[in-house]
C-alpha cells in the first residue's frame, strides 16, 4: 500500500462495455497527454476541482487483491490503483477482494471519517475493521451497476486508535462492463463531503441535464419531422434519442435489462448516435457525395454488427474496431466540412467544423485513453460532452429557420399588401369608369325614352293635328281637341322626368292636377278617393308614364263619349291580397258601353291601347258597365290591379 497526494478519479458509466475508469498504465507520452488535456479544456468538460479544506485527505493507490476471473485460476497479488478489470481480464467476468490498510489514528477520533471512491464495482460490499460498512447492489446481480463516486461515512466507533485501519472491498464484475477499483480517498467526513458533492454536481448532474436536453431536442426534432418531413430533423431526432441509453447508463444503477443484454442496447445505440450525428452534419451543409454517404451508412452497419458480435462472442476487440471505424468515418467527412467553411465561407460550416474537430478529438481521447487505457488512461468520457455542441447547433438552426420564415412571411405579407393595394386601385379606376359608363348609358336611355315619348305621344297628336288643319274646312272643335291631347302628352312626358320617390300617390295627384281644368270646363265633378299607399318597390319613369296614360285614356273617353256629370276614382293598397297590389277603380255616370248587338260609333283604338299599356307594366285591366237600374246601362267602371311597381320594358 502507498499513500500519495489527492488525485480525483471517477468511475463512469460504460460505452456498451467500454469502461470509463482510470487505467493502471503509466504515461508514456507527455505530448499526447498535453493534447488530450487541451481538448478537455476546449470542451469545458474538465473534472471538478477538489474541494478546498484545511487538511488534505489520504489517497490510496495500491491494494492487496485476490482476483478470481471466470474460467481462469484465482490469483493473489498487489495491484496499483486504479485497477481496470477489463484490461486485466478482457472478455471475462469474475470477482475480486481488495484488502487495504489505512493509516492509524494517533489519537482517539473526534469526528466521523469517510471513504470517497472514484470508482468501484460492478456490485460492491465494504467492510471496515471487520464490520460490514456499506453495500452497493447484490454481489453477482447483473441488473445492478454501481454509479458515480460512492461516498461511505465511517462512524467514530468503528475507527481504531494506534493501529492501522483494515478496509476490505468485495466486488463482482460482469464481462465487458468496465469494472474497476479506482483511487480511494480516506479522511474526515467534513473534508470529503464537499468533494463528493462537487463530483455529483459536475459529473452526475451534468449527465442528467445532458440527457434531458437530448430528449427534449430529440422530441422537438421528431415533431418538426412529422410536420415538415425534412430529413435533417428526422436524422437529428434519431441521433438524439439513440444517445439517451448511454447517458442513462451513466447515472442509473439498476436497469430492467440484465447484463450483457443492456450492454448490447447501449453499444448499438451509441454506434447509431455517432453515425447519425455525422450524417446530420452533411445534411446541414447539403454536401457529401453519394459514395461518402453510402460509406457512412456502411460504417454504421459494421459498427452495430461488431457491437453485437463483441458481446455475443465475449471479444471486446470487435467493439473497439467498430469504434475505430466510426472515428475514421468522421475524419473522412471532415474535409467536406472544411471546404464548405473555408472555400464557400459559410458561417454554419465554420461552426460545424469547430464542433466536428472537437468531436473527433473527443472520440480519439475516449478510444485511446478511456477504452484502451493508453497514455496514462482516463476515467472521463468526453464524447457525450462534445456531442452537446451539435444540440446547440440544431437549436440555432431551428431559431434561424424560424426567424427567416417569419421574415419571409413578413415580406410576403408586405408584397401581398402592395399587390392588393395595386389591385384595389385598378378596381377603383375600373369601377369609376364603369359607373361613368352606366351614367352615360342611363342618360342616353333617358334621352331615347324622351325622344320616343315625344315621337309616339306629342308627335302623333301633332301629325293628327296637321292632317286636320290641312283640310279645306277644318273643324275648330277637332283642332282644339288635338291641341289639348298634344298638350296632355307633353305635360305627362315632362311629369315623367320628375322623381317619384316610389310614391304612387304623387303620380296620381300629378295626373289630377293636369286633368282638373278640363274636367271643370266640361262640368264634370271629380270625387278623389285615394287612400294611404305605402312606398312600393322602385318603379321606372316609363312605368309611371304608362299608368298615367291608362288613366288619361279613361278620363279622355269619359270627356269625349260618356256625357257624364260625375267621375269617382278610388285607389287602395291591398296588403292582404296574394300578391299584395294597388287597386284602382275609375267610375263615371255616363251613358255607359254600347248595347250588345249595336254597331260601334267609332273606330278608335283607345281601349286596346289601355289593355296593351296595362300588360306592359304587369297590371290587370277590366272594363265593365255599371248597373243603375234593371236592364238599363248606367255608366262605366274601369278596374286596374297592379301587383307592385314593375319596370316597364323599353319598347
């Protein structure tokens, strides 16, 4: 046994049978040790600093051991700590008993002591001065593996005074599980407890945080892949999730899967994790020939096969060869990243180049120092910490792509807003032009209507008047009648130009105003009975004019032929009718219609014109005699039913 200055060393979890404990080999190359120390510093993953104290605890670096490997005879010898079981007996399990003499106390102990193991296992039972002190798992149980840096308090009552303390450590190991007895620190509990907490904080807690972030980013990448089906996100999701078993194994002592089945799962997932991270780098850069990608997939397949075969055949060198192949594949992809960084000057390529170099150096560190134990060995795996940089890179890519997408949508919205404004301007101009055309067309149609009314109304009367006055002896009464009719037509044409505002009562009142002088001159009394007529659907000037002409024709017939003394006009709105309609009745007390069987006195077309005008506005016209006494004619009744105001066809 020898006592040296403190040298922190921690037993870590495995790379599917790749131990992460310190090696017993001594340093053979100071340059390489300096290189790997520099890598650790760059990765910011150096082990925790030893806790400061007023006194330094003792560090044990050797022990008397009884080694019993499976399939080989037992042997007893002194071993230097840290002692790597897998290096001494590759591919074999077994058990070992270590006996260590600790310094004697010169005075009775006044405070509890403690043991701080940098690494021990896989299953452990500890005795102190012949008394069972602590245990981690059940000896020989393959479902348990001691993790972290075990801290074992030693009560004051167990400590000897004036004699060496006897420490016995019994361990059982499973093949390829990376069991070892690392350096051991012995001192007071007050001195070692801060160191233990520092180890837990920097080694145990950091692994949990790394695993949680991997799981989170893996799930996020998987969700992005499900939404976008982008190979980049799918690749990283698989890479992140396949890296979880390795991290879980480093902190959880008991697993549902026994060893070596759990070791196979860790090794296969670790091979996929390394290979998919390399593929992720090529996908980010969108570089890499088809041959390089096929070589990468082939290396992943070979590494997976070698991991499985290594555990099945109990041949650790196969898994070591698979790790070497994965590292060589990463080195082969490095020139592609370097060319994209230095030739194309891509920022993301420069970041990936730095992360890739660190990952390759970390892989070399873990392969040579941790797994193979060369150059003095190491107990801390750097690859999981190096892989964390790729998590940050993915997070940066997601943020960058999201920012660019938001910016693109903003630019698109601005472009669309400009186009919409442009289209609105064009539509506004087109609408203004259309409205102007409609106004011009309305004016033109109104002009045509006025011209037609003058031609058909006033013009026809003037033509008739011209025929009368050109006769050798024109009848003055006939001339006067034609002049009055021409004036009535002209007045109605002028009235049709006035806005009616859907007010039928106003149209009827205007007609009464025009006819009242003629009725008074003829001595005919007019009874005007027009009820409240609500505004009906908008009707055109042509419809109003046709209605006036129907009633004017009826009044004219009474003036010319009926010899009446009284005219009654009733107008009502029949809301309960189907459909609702205007009901107008014009009744006179004249001689009435000619008796049946008698010859007509005139050959005029007045009644026929009235029916035609009623039909043109959708109205129903009835003309019937009024019975004053039995079998005697007593005037005429004209009934007009108009179902609302309907635009009159222009003809």
